C-alpha cells in the first residue's frame, strides 16, 4: 500500500444548523495529498462539524465548496465520496463479527469473497488483531474495537481518512500506546488523513500540521513546532502545552516585571504580552539574574520538578527544573531564559 | 402460594380436558376433527398474518416518526397508541362501523364502483380488527428501539458505500431484530387469545377463543372446551418460548 489519496480543499465552508447555531465560520483550508492534518480545539469548537462536512455527512452553508483533488464533491452523496471514517463511538455493526465488519465496504462494492477474505486478512495483520476475526463486537475490548474501526475504514482504500477523536474513549495508558501505533500506521498508509482531537499531545504526535480551532474558526495553522514555539496568539499559547503568559511594559529591550527585568529580543517599547514555556526557564542563584522571585511550591513529577515562583511576575510562574536541583519553598531564586524563548504575542495587550 | 395460584387452575384445566366421554382423545380431536383443526389453523394463520402486518406497519411508522419532526408529532404518537385503551368489543364495533353493512367503506365503494364492500364479519374484518389493537403494542417497542439506534451506525454504513436501502437491510433492520422478536411474540399471543373482537365479528369464521366459548356455553362440552384451551395455551406459550430463546426480551415488551 503506497501513498494514495487526494488533496482536500475546503473553500468558505461554514455551517449554520437549522436551529440557527453557527457551528463553523466560513473556513478555507488546503490539505495536501498524503498529509495528516489534526484539528485541535476544546469541546464544541466545531471540529466534528468540519470533519462531517469533508465526509459529506453535513452540507456546508451556501457558498461553501469541498474539493477532492480537482473534483468538486460538494454535491456528491456520502456513499460515493469514498472516504474512510473512524467514529468517536466506533459505530461497529453489532450484527456482524470482526471480519464481516472489516469486509463490509468491500462486500457493498461487490468484491468477491476470495478477494475480500484476502484483503481482510491483510488488514487484520496490519492492525494487529489476529485471532479475533470471528469474534462478535461485544466481545472486544475498547482498544480492539478501535483497531477494527480503523481496519474497516481503510479496507475500502479510501481517498481520504477521517478520524474523530478515535482514542478519547480509551484509558490514558492505552491511548498513549495506540497513539504511536496509529502514527506509524498513518505514515505506512501514506493516506491523506484528517484527525480530530482535543488532546494536544495527540495532535503533536500525529500531525504534519495542526489546525487550532476556537469557536468555529481557525486560530492558527502550522507545524507542531510552529504551534508550540511560535503561537500566533494567547489562546493558542495557553491551549497548546503549558505557558506562562505575562503582561508587562517593555522598555530598553526588556520586560519590566515586579521581580525585575527580562531581556527580550526585537522588543518595541510599550505594553506587551509575552509567553515563556515552563521548560525554557533556568533557576539560578538570585545574584546571577535580573529577574528574581520566591519559590512557592516544588512538585516532584519524576522526570523533572514543577516549581511555581511567586513575586517575579503579576502571576505565579510555572518553571520546569531538573529533578536533581536543590530548591525549597521560601527560597529566593533568580530566573533566566535563553534569548528568543520569550515570545511576544501580537495584538493581545489588554 | 404464588406457584399454587398459577399452577392449580392449569392442572385442573388439563385434567378436565381429559375427563370427557372421549377422555385423553379430546386432545387428539383438536388435530383430527376437521372442524377443530380448521379453527386451529385459522387462528394461527390469522395471528401470524396480524403479527407480520403489525411489524411491517409499525417499523415503517417508527422509522418515519424518528426521522421527521413536525407539528402534531407527539399527538400522532398518542393517537397511535390509543387503541390500547379500548376493549376488544369496542374495536370489533369500530370495524363494523368501518366495514359493516352500513359501514364507511361500504358507502364509499357503493358510490365509487356501484358495489358495496362488506367484510367486517369475514377473515379480513377480523384481521383488520386484530391489526388495530396489535399495532400500538408493537409500535411502542419498535419506536423505543429505533430511538436507541446509534445514528453513527447508519452513517458508518454510508461512508462505506452502502445506499440507503442497503443500510436498512444490513444495519438498521438487524439492529431492530430483538425488538421485532419481543413485540412480535406479544402481538402473536394477544391475537391468538383475542376474544372481545372475535366475539363481535366472528359470525362467519371460527377462531379458537370463540370455539372454546361456544363449546362451553352452548354445547356445555366442558371437557372439549378445556382441551381446546390447553391447545391454545400450548401454541401461544410455544411462540413466546421461541421468542425468548431467540433473544428477545419478551417480558419487557409487555
Ligand atoms: N445537529 C446539530 N444541531 C445543532 N447544533 C449542533 C449540531 N451539531 C453540533 N451542533 C453545535 O455546533 C457546535 C460545534 O459542534 P461540534 O460537534 O462540531 O463540536 P466539537 O468540536 O466536535 O466538540 P466535541 O469535542 O465536544 O466533540 C456545538 O456548539 C454544537 O452544540
Ligand atoms: Mg466532536
């Protein structure tokens, strides 16, 4: 199975439901052939709606167009779009066993029993569910169901694979394992995939690009690195990963904070909103830094210490420190960051 | 106590059935004697046809009601279940009003084709009456099952390439099967034992409950009436047992 699939172009696709609820603002986005794009956002921001528009389960508001490659599929019914979809609830057919579920799309396409069996066997191996072929659905664990749903969706060699929070129903440990498994599977298939999640770790692992959504609109599109290191605004900074967002006056190339000053590259004087990731900070002796604060709490989380420091900025700062560092609450320490790790967020000053 | 309450009359019934002049042979007579056998077959055919028709009508109605929201929808649902409130005699009476000699259908057909259609007292009339009281029993169960269907199942089938009719064949109807079995068994049992409607309508045809009644009151053939009762009970019980083993939750449908 080499790279197949098509590019997806959404043009001004908005969605207003019959009850007047605006689930999606008119949105334009291009997804390249073979790319995995992750839609990331909190509950109710319109991720599923976006996915359903691509699948054909929802029609966009007037003026919206959906194109697969050069083909306009806006008016093509679901059953002829040739998309594979993994539903959040998996939606496996309870009256069919595992093999019948996986083979259903092939059967509907009139593919003969022998060829079908061979293709099902291929997918069973690919998704690692050997031995479960004749099981009924209610005899499967959550992780096994997820694999069957995925196998069923890719069995038809879809042009586009759509996944709606496929791991959300699973417990944390299994989710982490399946996440990397899914990642290598999507790479192996090379298929154009759209993946919806509210879990930023999932988005980071799986996405070639991440689309961060907010209230039915796109907040930022970029690679996981872009999104993490160069968030376009405060919303993205705070939604993806942990972030210290501080508002302060900028003067002489530094932010003026309650606990001292913090040098910033490319600063323009005036009011500014800046972001620093917890892992960018270094805790140093108070005398070795221009910014100082008092250690409030130290939490040992195994691979590192999560330290909160009060008095340095208007809000307590979150700092990740090496787990061998000797710090204790009440201690006054200095804080430094490498140049460039202070990210100014545009147009966000209150 | 409870067991005795249920079992004693039954035991008595079985004994009575064998206590007539022909003894145990009364049971055999149900199958051998043409009049009794014809009645048994009539009743089973009628109950089966009623059940099948009630299932078809209810499924179509339930799927329609699930998919369409319109003003008056809940009123319509309430009306559909209204016959539950009516005793069989009243339903028989309604059928006479509809298809009797002075009935609505008679008047309309007399006007349209110059021929008066009267079928209230035939097998068709009974069928109509039985259907009338069976549909509410079936529709409530089927509607509840339709309500519980995960809409994603239908959507999944369609993304896999299934046309709407294939979705019904492969996904929706199989998912409703337990509800069909459960409500079908209840409809069948009710139709087998319906008396009120039969009493009002069954002048030209014979069904088991009527036969039992006439054997008992007119012919004073108590033993035969008892034997027929046991026969009726057995057929109905077998249908319910079959449904139970097929996985339907019959009790919940009652
Ligand atoms: N059929 C519908 N009718 C009316 N409003 C709807 C319908 N479906 C979704 N909505 C609304 O549209 C908005 C976006 O819904 P959507 O399901 O796309 O969110 P989501 O980002 O997938 O959320 P979640 O993470 O909870 O799944 C929500 O406010 C939701 O209430
Ligand atoms: Mg959703």
